C-alpha cells in the first residue's frame, strides 16, 4: 500500500510539472494554415523527451487529429489514477 501511494504521489508531482509545460512543435504548413499530415502522439512524445520527460506515445491521448497550426490540449496518462493536460502549440516551420 505505502509503495503504491508513493508512486501515485510522484506521478501527481510529474503531472503538475507537465501541466505547467507548453510544447512547441514545428510543422510544414500549406494553404489556410493546414499542416502537411498531422501532429501525432509520437511527435509529442519526442518533444516531451527533449524537455526531459520520458512518456510512452501510447499514454498520450489526442482528442482529435491536429491538422492546423494553433494551440491544443492533449492528455498524458502518467499513472492509472493520474493524468495531466499538456498545451501543444503548433507553429509553421
């Protein structure tokens, strides 16, 4: 019991750090600010790794495909009981 509580508390601390973070992803943009392709959970996982967070791409939940520049909120499941929202800012390359 005590070990799982410590893991959950550590997960909550990570969630707070993630929630304060804004990830910037550069993408190629065509007409009307539409992306060539879309931003994937893999792109977000790589951007998080650059910030020092090792998050499995399977734990990143994107509500709808990111196909335009702008700001989006995605959710990262850190622990079965803990998830964190992350701001993703997509800009043109």
